[in-house]
């Protein structure tokens, strides 16, 4: 791809001067756009730093090489920026949305999320996107005058579109501007593309599966046909070359197909983006099916692998016992959480505290409190 293929931000890009702004108005910054400021606020927040010790698929046992939520987030962000640049979208906004896309994940991935949702059933449950909004709107506290990071509407809107809690008044309000901006749709597509490729990479590295197990899948066959023929490579080299090729192939297909879709659907300005309910940013039909086949393989052979299930069950049990322990003794919470007792339901306060923990801190707290979990 040459420089000529990289479109400058065009009429379909969101522009920061068109932003619906922040809940607490702030003067403009002389050097950075509103979305650049959002990006920086996200990178400097505590929840972002904690992604370093949160599970993506596998917990830190056994290997230091696999991805964490932090490295996954950075990979998604760079893929999303590449796509945004090719499509002439707002890179700063895309970056801010991608950096924030997993902020609300509790310890131990989806297992931790499921356990928290059960424990918080009486106060409306737990869902990581809704929690990400609570984090950026309320729980983070870098400013003395208000709660939260005071992000722009557009970054918060992207979180709301991701959430399954469509009855929540906050989420409904944030969805009222029309269908999602292309920058949000790009971050979403980059996430999905990144995790199928990288979960495959990590699963082979962790020996949950072997490279040969996926050799028959159409997407892998297609990527393998692009590798240098006749070259003898070590298993590790073959894996990383294959994964790189997969990512590259999917990104090119996504950009090509999306360009065609935007043309075919007559999407030439922001108003037409806002009124278009279809996905717009997606793989072409062929690769969409092939990617689905790989995702299904991963579901059956990686996410439901005995070792992954054991880690998940242990993580969920740990979250449940931490919830119980702090509910029994809420005075043991740190002062910032304790000060909300009597104002918010105790379950929500404890849930906010436990959801913020990293895998590592949850393990340490569990040991410190002498809790018994299988
Ligand atoms: Mg993600």
C-alpha cells in the first residue's frame, strides 16, 4: 500500500470541534485536540495501568509471554489507527476509543465478570462496558472538582454502544445521537480481528493447541499460501509469521471491503454515518465466514480447554469469596470506598472495589484475608 492510499481525514471523519463536549465544560487546550486529551486521560488513569495485570484469556500462571489486557489493548489500538488512517477517519478519536475499550474488565476475564454479575444481581448486575462508563464518569478521581475523567461524549458514546445493558438510562442517552461513528465501528472491528489472531498465537504458545490443529481451517490455509514456499522454519517462526500474515490479510480485507461499502451505501458525510444502522466496517463476505470458523474453533478448543476452564473457575471462585468477605466486613474497604457506605448499596461499593482489582491483587487479598477457595 502506498502513501497515496492513505486518505486524509475526510467528511466522514468525526471532528473534535463538532464534539458534543464534556459534562463539565473545560477551556480548549492550545496544543491538543479534545480527542487527544481524552486519549491522554485514558492512558494516565489507574484503570488503564491495571490492565497490565488483568487476564485476557489465560491468567499469568505458567508463562510470561502471552497477552494481558494491556498488550491486547495496545495491539487493538494500533490496528484501529491503521484502519482509521486508510479510511480517512479521525485517528485521535479512534485511538481514544480503542484504548478505553477494555477498561471495565474485572479480574479473571469473563469468568470474573460472570461471578460479579451473579453477586450484584440484587443491585442491577455487572457488565464490563457499563462498568467502564462508571469508571470514566465516576470512579476515577484525578481532578479535585468533579468525579471521573470528564471524557468527551463521543468516547463515552462508543462505550455505550458496546454495552448489552440497553435499558440503562445513561446508555440510552449516550445512544441518542444516531448510529455509531465510524471511529467506534473501526475500534470494534479491530478488537475482533486482533483477538482471534492473537488468541490463536497465545494458545499455540501455551501449548493448548498445536499449529497443525488449525492447518485445515480456510483462513489459515489462505494465510499459509502467502508464506514463502519451501522455506524451512522453526515452529516458533512459523507461528509468528502465520499470525502476522493473518492480521495483515484481515486488515487489508477489512479496509477494501469497508471502502466499497461506504461507496455502495452512499456514506459521504457524518449525517449519513449517523443514520446508517448496518455494520459498514466489516470483513468481506468470504473472510467474514472464514474468521467465524476460526473463532468457533477457538471457542471449542481454547476457551473451553480444560486448563482454561480450570483457571476460569478458580478466578470466579476467588471473586465470589472476595465479594462475600468485604460484604461481611465493609469497614475493611479502603477509605475512598468506605466513605460511600450509607450512600450507595454496599454490594455496589464492594463490587466496584473488587472489579478494580488486578488478577494479582485479587490473589494477594484472598491470601491476606485467609479465604478458602479451591
Ligand atoms: Mg478487547
